[in-house]
C-alpha cells in the first residue's frame, strides 16, 4: 500500500482516519450517474462516524457479525468502514445471491447483535467473505486485521495504486472474487479514487473513463475482450487509462496482445482466489509475459503445486490441477471442518479448482479458471458458480447406485437446524390429511452418496427423525422404490412385508437399515412412463 509506513496501522479504519486527517479535501468516491455524487475522504470519514454512532445505538458491538449484501456503492463503503470502526465483522455476501443462501449465512454466523465469535477472538477477525453459492453450510473465508491489511498492500502493488490513481469499479454487482472488494479497498487505502461505474459494457464504461479521467480498471477476461474490440473504434478519449488488470481465468493470448494497441494502456494479468492466492505479472516481466502468463505469486513464500487427478505432482511443463499454500492464503474456512477436508489437502494446500501449468521461467499459465458457469438472475446480475473440487479423485467407472436419477455430484454439507427458515405459516398437522413420502432410500443409492463424500449419515439421521415423528403423530409413512426393484406383485400400493429370504441383489436393493419400513407402512413403486414405449393406448 502506498502510504507512509502502512505497517503501523492495525485496522483499515486506522488507514481511513489518517487519510481523512492528512488530505480531507481529496476525492475518495465518485458516483457518476446523472446526479453525480462525490465524497472526499473528509466527507467519507464524517459519514462513517455518524453511521458508526447509529450502529452503536442499534447495539452493534465489537465482535458482532453483520451480513452485508450490497453492490459496490457509496452506501457499501460507508457501512463497511462504520462496521470496522465499531469493531464488528462484515460478512460479505454477493447482492445477487439467492435468499436461501443468505438465510443460511445468517443462521450459520449468528448475525444477531450481541453474539461474538467463539473460536476466533473478536479483536482478530476483521472480515468474512462468502465463496460459492451452494447448499448446506456456507464456505466463509476469514481474514484477520493483519491479513486484511497485508492483502490490501499486495493488491495495491499489483495495480500500482497511489494517491493519483482513479480506479473504475466496473462490476459493482460482484464484490467478491479475484477482482472485487479487496481491490477497491486497496485503492482507498492507497489514497486513490474509486469511480462507481453504472455498467461494465464499453458504451457505458468508456463514457465514464473519458469523463472521470480513469487511470486504472480491473476486468474479467470476457469483458476485457469486449473492451479491446470496442476500444479500437471508439470515439471516446481513453488517453487517461494507464493500466488494465485482467483476471478471473485464462485470457486469450491473441486478445491480450491487442490490449495496448486498442486501449493504449499496459496489461497486468492476475489469477486470484477469495482464499488469498494472488499471482500476477510484474512490470519487469516484460510485455511477452504479460500477454501469455499470470505471472508469479505475490509472496515469494507462496507455494504452487500442479497435480493430476490422483493427487500426484505432474511433470515440469505439464498441466495439472492448481494447488496453493503460503502466507497469502487462508489455512481453513470459518468453522467449516467439512469444507476444509474437501478444499484443503492434509498438508495445507488449497485446491483452487483451476487447471494450469508453469513455464520454464516459473510463470503461471492458467488454462481453465475455477468459474465454470454463470447464471443471471431476474435482476440481470451475474452470479458465478464455482463447483467444489472433489475430496477424492474421480473414478472412471460408474458407482453402484448411479442411474440417470443419481448423477455424479460434488461434496456438500448438510444444513444445520439453525439455518432452516422459521415457520410463519401457522399450519397445524392433521394426520388424517397428511402423509410422509420417503423416496429411494435403498442401500445402493445411499452407497453412491457415500462414495461421493455426500453427507449420507446426516441424511439418514434426519430421515429417521422425520419418520419417527410421523409415526408418533399417526401420519402414514409411504416408502417409494424405483420400478424394477424389490416389491410385492400387483399394481398400486401394498402393505410392507419384510422378504422371507435372500434374492439376487437383495442387499443392494434393500432399504437402508436406519429407515427400514415397519409393519403398517406402505411401499409404492415409482414408475416412469417413457414416451417411446408402447403403452397399449390407441395412439400407440
């Protein structure tokens, strides 16, 4: 971070206070929409002071965890710095995340005012960031105040950020990722200016770049390609733009070589993860390295490994799954040992989910990034999905129990009771009008889940509780088996009767012992009608 002896600061709030004291008139944030709002460091500091007082009135205290689900906006930075000032811990969730994901985060972190962290001292924990948007226990990346400040200094160095930097926040709807919140905070920490762009498309962004004299921008490779194509023919003056940082995965070499001719700026390629790995091209690496690689880790002590699907190191120059370990990376997720076992190796390397190789010069080349797909919600916000790496290498054969109904899956963690939504319906169970349907809990299905590291034990335990509760309330329990499996002869539901003797495949097709039907339960055969099967009707 380009500030005087930044190592003496203990929190990000200390950095903001110093900036406001030294240069209160310097512009910190610009919202270039029609009303054009501008906040100086002095104004930001005053707004943070008032917001912190409001939080204190609401009894938000040191160590409390507060979910923050805002895009890159003036309000986001005011709230974040206010939380830092009162000592609370922001839990950053992308604004486009599903409500079920946000609810899980709230339940898991206990974000009610007054609760403090049990395993991490409140004075040490500075920030939690959600990574991924899958079901179950959320993956939260924790940063202490020391780790946060170090990360911001590293990111400021990548961008060559300083007091004269004017950085474009091109994707305010995506605060979490290789390019996001930490980069924005790094610019503020360096005394630079953030310009909050209303949209990343070239027509919108180029107008803002020209009008606000933007010097730096950070984009994913897809948007960088669009900018490069449009920059060659644009009428906007992009002469102020000095550096374009491109991250988020592989960047087409042909496009990379066109960045300087089209946009007139230097190119920095970056590969980063929320867990802390940052690899980037330095100015002294030369234009060839900037066009073809993602450079070296920000810390010389960070280690990279490339392994095959069996977890063995690949030969030099070969491609493999990228693992990282070192002082820049977290060593575990927050209170998630299940996720730790899945995403971290026994010797502490993080499985990034990317495929890469290393050149003879020791430079990283990312061939496929961890963001496999994207979905766009009703609001038009893109939400990146990063599937979890498997906790064991994938097998070439099909597991027992795998059918078209049970495709392969990534490991996940079962939600805890605290993460479930409260009942607001007011419904009362009427046993005469209710039934509990138990679907496909035979041994072969359960074993398939176990082989994929899914939480089969928790699943069966929860199913047992539901079944026992239904029986106690007098609710009928109905078990379903796929067509072709063990069942009584004849169509329709039949009372359950335990088979008298063994049969071919009987053990695999039998119900899991924990949920074995009892006398009085009913077993149904689930039949799937095929459109290509002659069913005997006149149309066939």
